[in-house]
C-alpha cells in the first residue's frame, strides 16, 4: 500500500499531476476529503514503517510530524516547486520503506528470508520502481516529457 501511495504522491508533486477540478460543491468536498485521508494514511504508514513496531517512536513520530506537516507544508510545497529533485528523493525513500515493510513483515518472514544483499537489492528496485511507475503515470496523465524536469534543459520541460 505504501508503494502505491508513494507513486500517487510522486505524480501529484508535479504540475498537472494531481489536479482535478470539481464541478459541484459536493465533488470539491469529496476531493478534499479523499486527499486529506490519503495524506493522513500516508503519514501514519510512513511513521509506522520507520518506528519498526516501537510504540514510543510511533507516538513521538506522529506527534511531531503532524504539526510539522501542517505548519511546513507551504514551505515544502515551495521547495518542491523550485527543486523537483526533492520529489524524487521522497518517492525513493517511501519506495524503500515500503520494500522494507514487505521483507520484514512477520507474516512473510517465515516463508521468505532474504539474504542481506537480496533485501537491499529489493529495496533499491522498489525505490526505483516507484519513481519509474510515477513517471509513467505522469506521462500518461499529462502527456508531457518529464525527462528534463529539474535539469534546466529546455524543450521538454513541463509548463506551469
């Protein structure tokens, strides 16, 4: 689930990637509720993954991350607009965390016990996979070439 959320957040981080217009007030409220629930769920899953079952770390993580997200979201949005590399880094981190949650899941570990090199390889593949899936989704969604996004090259940059 975290991998899917990471792809969605990657796509939404680019202009035109996540914007939907509402025709009615009910649709606008629905879009806002879904976005808020998705972001809240994403935050909880990410903090739970990082805390690795430690309840104190989970509570501290949620207690500090929620106010941080609320107060720093404007600054973070501005930084992501200016430096799109932040979107790639965040997507890769979420992809790696999702892979780590898969390989350390108590239900799966008795059946799949990967050696360290395979585990790190799987985490790297998931991190890259989130970025690749996000880029494919973004291209399909807006039909733009994102290969030069953030590199300063002309002729393929997305327009705002």
